[in-house]
C-alpha cells in the first residue's frame, strides 16, 4: 500500500503564490520520479512538472519561470512552489510518483494523489 498526502492548495489572487507538497509513504523501496499534473474544468489532465531522483526537471511551457519543483528524497516528499499565479492556473493539482516496491522487483508503478484544488481569482 502506498499513501500520498497532498497539501497546500487554496484560493489566491492573481500574482500571488502557493506552495504545494506531496508526501509519499508505505510500501516504497525507491522513487524514480515525482511530478505534478493538473486538470482544469472541462480539460484533460496535463503535466505541469516532474523531477527525477537525480534532480532533473521538466516543466510545461506555460509554467516555466513561475513554478519550481523540488524534492526531499529522505522524506519522499515533492514540493511545487507556484508564483505569479494566473487565473488560467486554476485547476485540481495531482501528485504522481513512480516507484519500486522492493529491491528484487524492478517493475515500476505509478501512484496518484487525491488532488488539491488551486483557485486563482480576485
């Protein structure tokens, strides 16, 4: 069993900032990648950003320069610092982890968090 606990969503005015966090626990041997996705009403879920265990990052063009992903490998936690927020950033933000369950099983699994709402509005 894997648990992902997300926090940090809420209502913020345009231009404001929020910090999301996602802590993974449970039957996890190692995590290769952690990421954030979002889904706005009526739209498909999209990748916002992700980060590998080595620290390599990937960002959607729409958030480059405004959002920063980071992770604490010791805590199995990933963070998303969002600045200069725009109304179009309004969405449910989901955390996803790609992990292995044990040292002898090299298969990787994806697990999703329950989502946290971010609303950018004046």
